[in-house]
C-alpha cells in the first residue's frame, strides 16, 4: 500500500513539474535585447524604443533610463524581442509625462524609420547614436537659460 501511494505522489509531482515548465515559455522564442541610446555621445533619457518585427508579430518596447540604457520587454512577464529582423523606431512623450530636456524625435527615426536590427537567440546589444537637431535653449526661472545637450551623432 505504501509503495502505491509513493508511486502516485511521484507521478503527480512529475506531471505538475511538466505542466509548470511549459508556462514560462508561452509564445515565440525571444532574444534578450539591451543597449544605449545617445545623441552626439550624450545619453537620451525618456525615449521609447520600439522593435517591430518584419513578420506578423508583437513589437517589443523599452524606455531609456537616465544613462540612456534600455532593456526590451516583449510583454509584462517576458523580456526580449522575437527572433528575426526588426524595424527600430524611437518616440518621446509630450506634455506632463515627458522627461525634461528630451528632444523631439525626427520622422527618420520615428514613423519613417529605416533603421533595422537582427535579433538572434541569446543576448543582443544594439546601441544607437541618433543625429538629432540641436535644441533651442529653454529659459529657467531661477538659474538662467539652459544649454542644448547635444548636436550630432550617427546611426
């Protein structure tokens, strides 16, 4: 009797482990994607980077940190981007949600972007140095005028 109960418990545990192992990898295979977004070598904070797959798939998105770094997320519980070729687009927020000092993104990096990246299995690093126009200085109420953060860069 004890052997039967022990066997049933082992079988139940094995089935549970098999079922749980499939839950973590629902969906397509992903490659981890990270990098840094700069303009003229200066980090860009608060820029949204979007990897849109060339095939019918889900885009992966990230928002750059103060040092310009990003890590793509496929969805709320998976990091990375689908394997394959992606069009890379950049966006900034307007209004209250915008990070102060973040420049507007020209169409060549946004809606009309021709930038691409090939995501492979494993870890991928894609750094982007955007050639953004110089920003006009903004007036500050206490400390005088602000200065532009950057002028030129490369793709």
